[in-house]
C-alpha cells in the first residue's frame, strides 16, 4: 500500500543555491515513514501502547535533482516486504510534472523498546500495511564504505535537541555531523548525488562522539567516507558521492 503527500520547500531548509539541503531531504523521507504508519493505524500511539518501534538501519538514496525554494514536491513511500524482524521501505520524490527527483531504499528493524531487542513482525502489522506474509524479498541496499584513514575528524557534543522520541540520537543528525566534518573548500560547488548509511549502534545524550572522514577523488567527483562513534563502538558508517552542481 503506497502513501503520498505533497510538501513545499521553505527557504530555511535551503542552501546558498536555494536548493533543499541533504539533511532536510532525508528528514522528509523519515516524516513520510511515520505519517504512513499513522495513516495505517500503527503509528506513534500504537508504538507507545505496545512498547515497540521501527529503528532505521540503512539508507540508500540517489538524488537526480534537488528541489528548490518554494517548489512543490510529492513524496511517495511504500513498504515492499517484511522478513523476520526486518522491514524494507522505498521512497520517491517527484516534481509537479511527475519528473523523478530522488529515489531511495531503506531497511528498518522492529524492536521491543523495553527489552532493547528485535521482535518478529506480526501479521497484524503486515496486514495494516497492505502486504502479505509471502512478500518477504529484501530490497537491494548497497553498504557504505568505511574510511581508510582518520586524517580529518571532529568531536561531537550531543545536545538535547539531537534526541528523538526513542531517546536516542535522531538518524538525520549523523548525516549532519558527517557533512560538518568535511572542509568547506572540498565540497564548495558540489552536491551529494548518492547517500548510503549503515546505522550500527545507537547514541544517547552524554556519549562522547568522534566524526571521521576521508576524501577519495575520482573522475566524476569526490566520495567522502565517514565513521561516527568513539573508541568503544562504531555508531554509523556513511558514504557520500559528490558531483559538481
């Protein structure tokens, strides 16, 4: 069962070229996942009542063109399959003419929020989203590439504003931290064309965090490879493929 919604792009979410920034773009997709669950009757109230949640594990998003200030876009999302405690969900973003601007695949894990462990997806959930138990084939989601060196890094202070309704760091914050670690001179005039993220461990308020990046130069642009975590754990790997605007 697909779900669609329109958004217009506000000025405060755009960059100096009046294009939607990467982090808000991903937040729009996350918002759609939550709104779809609400639409299907298995949203935030359901999670709270049953002490469950969907935890994002992976992103693979390709951006063909960034929407610009005041542009109206339509985002469509649909779960494609459920497998054990995994859920696969796809997204696309189109302009008012129906031209595809971005597309993505994501992997989510269904968890018990009290016991902090995965739960098998129930038939009730599968039915609520309009699927059947035999729809259990995973979406292809490419893994990010870990950095090979730690020449560039920055320390992160987790703020209360970084914490979401599950009391851990919101998924989009990792992407924001990765971007902040790259020297401006390396990415000025460039934009991310593909985002790959693999969330490994959750971070919470008070954790010490280090963001590390290396930069690979290629024929068509650069690739930045990121690790976010600390000496005890890797919280996230991110790979960003950049091209000239």
